[in-house]
């Protein structure tokens, strides 16, 4: 297998491809039943390499708190011009509501946004807990040396111009690593878009990305800065409960595994999303992931899993062509939930934002329209959900109260003219007499011209607020009050969807967490990736 192994994850990264799977790992893959011929193909195209490449990267945890909730931040290269990187970082720190000390650093020394500016780090009376560097690449090493000389320990370097930038950049990268090792630094980046962590205790956002996410317990760790920006945009649009976004960049010190380890222990984080093209140390990653997934769901989108995609990933992060089946096995052994598109990653975020503990596979589909109910049933089945028949007591209650034309089965069809009384009666009966049969309710609400949806939503929101069974809701069509109705239901704890298939997909992903967690809780077994030797 070749799950990505290069560290270079900036948008401009183009190091030479580096394989990840040694011959010994291929032999282990054969031992676990993946086939000798396939193992021979895998072994033929790879060679072992040293496991620990990141400077100072050891199994001991680094303290990442200064990168997520620093008490003080020095912005080296700060500016007031919003179109500059330094201006964007300085403005985003203020916009996100950061309440720690902000120290602009600029040779001109002019005040910025009412803040006193220092001409260099040497003018600070004490080291800032985090120094964010946003200056030209050819000036960065001098700034890093100054950081060492002034007692700074934690640097977030946003600009590129290092290992991804040709021979000159590679030399600069080597110098950066050497200076960091000699000075005892911990570096995030370089060549990254920054870090956002909207913890209610201390909101922090050191980034040049355009927007802040809406906030919430979901974290996104990305080896692509562009995808970090896209997830923020979608989080604001859908909306999603995303409050933490990490752009990994070149990962001189801090890689996906380090961030996952830190956020996995943060009680404010309820779910972690990953975009991965490369992993340095699969064994360490697996140990961390298996521990984290016992506490919270981890959903992974892995780029480069196809032949053409793998070649594109090689140009981006240095990963070589991947083996999809081996990736699947590795992800499963980590206890993570794998998705194969950004769309499904976002749907998982929608579901886990409301149900971080997951739920089981048994679903009741409650609809007021036949066609959408059928489509939802098909998609739910494809996603692995089960649709048990209605319990006798529940079915009897429905037959006594619904019109004769209604379909008393799973899926339920309340008919198009269903108003708040019919919806409320059915949902109440389901919650009272069918809760032991189902793990979730998928509700479909089609609004015909003769029905005012407002009272229906108001009644459903009231019932859902007290419901002990997870409920998802889909409203189809373009409706004047739809945005307000979505807000009302989501404030009652119900994730809302514009189409029934998306709802069923989200439910299927959430339902996989319990099994994924159990699968990773047992004895570790070798896989083609995790069994790799250096």
C-alpha cells in the first residue's frame, strides 16, 4: 500500500515522489490475505525509507496549546493593508475575537489599529507565546534566528519558499530545520494558511483565509490550504458546526498526527475531519487515531487514491500512487470513517455536528410524500441502514389516526396534505412506542401549496427539542420561509437537509461510528502500511 508519506502539503509543493511501503510491509500484507501477486506488485514499486523525517519529531507529545490558544501573539510582518498577508492575519485576529495580547512587528514601527508596533522581536519586553511570521521567504531565516535569540519557542510560518520551491527553497528548508533544532523551536508550517480555533474560552485565528468558520466542536485538519478555505465557506453556507481549521503546510515539525493528537484530547472538539495526502509515520498515526476514535469520530478524506489522483498527489505533496484497498484497510484499522468526496466529508460534518456519539443503523423513515420516501429508502439501504418494520402497537396507533390512504409501513407516508396535527401525532407515537425499535428517525417534509409549513415546523421543533431519539429532517423545494424553518429545527437539535439522499447519506455515515470505534478497540493487527519498517 501507499498511503501518502511526504510532508509537503502547501498548495505549491512539488518535491520528488517518495514511496512509503517497504518490502517487509508488503510481505505482511500477504500474510493478512491480500494476495501474493498483489504484494509482489506493491513491493516492486516501493523501497523503505527512514521513519522520522521531521526535525525533532519524536513520539513524545509537543505542547500545541500555544498554537491554538496563545496568551500573546507577535505578528512579524504585520500591516494595516488588508490585501497583504500581514494585514490579513492582523485583521483576522481582531475579527475572530481574540482577547490575548496582539503585538504587531514591523520595521516602520507605526501603530496599527491602535496597537503599539515593535520594530523587531528584540523590542518585546518578554517573548510572545506564539510568533506568526508573514514576511518574504528570503527574510524568514533571519526572523527565525531573532526568535531564537529573544527566547521565542513557538513559530507559525505562513509563507512558502521552502522545500516546495526548488533547489534554493530546499536549502532554505534545511537551514530552517537546523536553526529550529539548535534553538529548541516548535514550528507550524511553513507554506500554510494558518490556524483557527474558535474555542469559547479563547477565540484565536491566525490566518490569511477570507472568512472565519461559524464555530462549534468540529475540527478540520487539512493538507490543502484551498480545501481549508472551501470547508470554511461551506460551513458558513450549510451551516456546519466547524470551529477549528488547521492548514498543515510543509510540516517541518507538526503534521496531521500531531494536530490530531492534540485536538483528540481537547474536550471542546467533538469530531475531527481530515484531508490527507501524506503520512510520515503510519505506525504513530495509527496509534494516535485509534486512541482518538475511542473518544470522538474521525472522518478522513484521502486524496490520491486512484492512479491519476495519485499522480496528482505526487505533484502536490510528494505522495506516490496509492492502493485503494490497502488505504481502506488502514483507515478501518485506525477506527476512522473514510469518505471519498468532499461532499460526503461535509455531510459527515453535518451529522456528527449534532450527533457526535453516533447512533445505530436502524432507521424509521417518516415522509408525507411517496416518491421522496422511496428515494430515501433506496439511499438508506445503500448506506447500510436497516429499516425494521413498525412495531405492532405503533402501527395500530397510526391506523387508528391516519387516513386510510396513508401507508403504514417503513417508510411511512402521511400523505401530502399532512399538517401539524398529523405530523405531531405520528412523531409522538414513534417516540413513545417505537424508540426501542429504531436508532434514528429520518423525516421528509414536502410542502404543497395548500399547507402552511410554519405551524408544522413550530410543532415539530417543540417535540424534537425533548426527543431522546436522534432525528434528521429534509425539506425539499424552494420555499419563502425555508431558511427560518431550518434555523428553528436546528436550534431544536435537528440537522436539516435540502434533499433526502443527502440526509440518508449523513445518517449512514453517523451510523458507522460505533462499529468503527469497536473495530479499532481490539488488538492491533498489521496492515500493509502500519507494518512498514524503516
